């Protein structure tokens, strides 16, 4: 079953991100160096490509409690199908059904899960997949994963949700 929530992303589109009650941080755009995709996150976060896979761009909080990965994958399956396949391949369990929404004017599929990710145990994460369509990049999907320790998920929820909702994919031709 898929749930459509078109109001999910606009409700979380924030200019400033709350990192604790009453405190806001200035955000900046972190753009993937090889793909037309970006997210907004606090200015003091770090970013870089993975040495072992330069197609993966990681943006993380100074203490590493919140991590975001962005990449493009060539894959002909639809975005919802790819999202399900990706989650099934990881040591995580979805906490609900995938949700169809709009991000940056494009159809996107989101799902939340808990489990382990990239050596981090006990995490809560959101997966977002946007279909790229056919074009200069080929057939495939833009992917974002954002996670934090499950023990801090409620506290960090405004930060993780605003990071997910800030995902933008630009038209590579324009």
C-alpha cells in the first residue's frame, strides 16, 4: 500500500533549522559535486565524496549524529520499486509504508526505517528516491538517505525532516 501526502514536504521547508529548543542555525546549500542535486543543512556541517565511491556525497553534523548521503543510480525500475529494493537490501526495517509526495516540484517516494547503517547501530532514517527520467544522465534515480541515532530521533526530528525536505534536483540541461 502506498500513501500520498502532498503536504509533507512544504510543512518542513524551513529557512533555519532548529537544533534544540529555541536555537536556530543558518543553513547553506550542499551540492553534490557530480550530480544536479543538493540539500540544505546547517553551515557547520561537513561534506565530501566518499574516497571509495566518489559518486556518494556525504553531509554530516559536526558530531556525526546526523548523516546524509546523496547519489544517483542508473536503474530502470520505477522509483517506488527501487526504494523498496534498496530498503530490502539493508539491515533496516521500515516503520511504515512508502509515501508518495512532491519534493522540489518532482514526484518522490519516502520511507522511514530503523536498524543499522554504514556502521552506525540503532538508527532511524529516511530514504527518499526521485526518478530522474530519461536524459543526459540516463535512466535512474536520485537518492537521499538521512539518519540519526534512534535514541535521539525525536529530538533531532525537525533537523532530519528539514534536511530531507530540502532535497532539490535541478534540470541538468538548464
